[in-house]
């Protein structure tokens, strides 16, 4: 998917190749790395689809997401910390990762100015009303599972 691959894939690749993750500087009234998205694990999306497959009497068009936006800083930190944990290194906060240069910020691309959504969050009330009450994975858990699967597939570094 190249540029359109998941954010976590990009962060994982950046950290593996360079030992750091690059995020956009502040934009749209948000501080550097504080832009927010509703990051949902593909495992949770599959679970929702299978639930509706098993219950065809429940149908409709639904937003699937956590209903809680997370910052890019949080996703970058989760990715880095999952990689660090795999090598026995302790977790670090976003503040520590920024101070060490492990998270850095690049200028906001002019081509995205006025086109970039600095905040997205799924409205999941219809999904909940249709019976989906399962808790979704947190950013840390979803990213941790993804990084573990990448490390397993790619072998030791």
C-alpha cells in the first residue's frame, strides 16, 4: 500500500530503519503529534464483521471504531515501546521519547494544508445500539500485537 499503509506500519518501519519516528508538527490548532484519529485494531473490525455474519437479523450501515480518538504521539510511543520491550528495554513516555529524539517532528506538508483532518473519531452509537458491546483493544494492546506479529514474521533484529 506504500503511502496508504497503516500508520503503525509506517512508524514500525521508521523505527526499525532509523531508530526514530517522525510525526507532523502542529497543525489545525493541534500541537506537534497531537492530531487525533480513532485507531481501531483490524482484529476488532474482523470481530464485528463476524458478529454480524453470525447474526444476520442485525443489519445496517455502521461506523466501526473505538469511539475514542488517540494522538499520533500515543501511537508512536506505543510502537516504539513495543519494539523496545521486545529487546528488554523499558518503556518511555512521549516526553522522554521526544527529548531523546526518538520521536521527532517534521514540517506539516504544504500540499495537505486545508485538506488534512486533525481530528477524527467514529460515532459508534448505532453500532452499540445494534448489539456490539464488546470492548475494543487499546492503542497499546493493538499496536503491541501488531509489532509482535511483525517481529515474529521478520525474525530477530
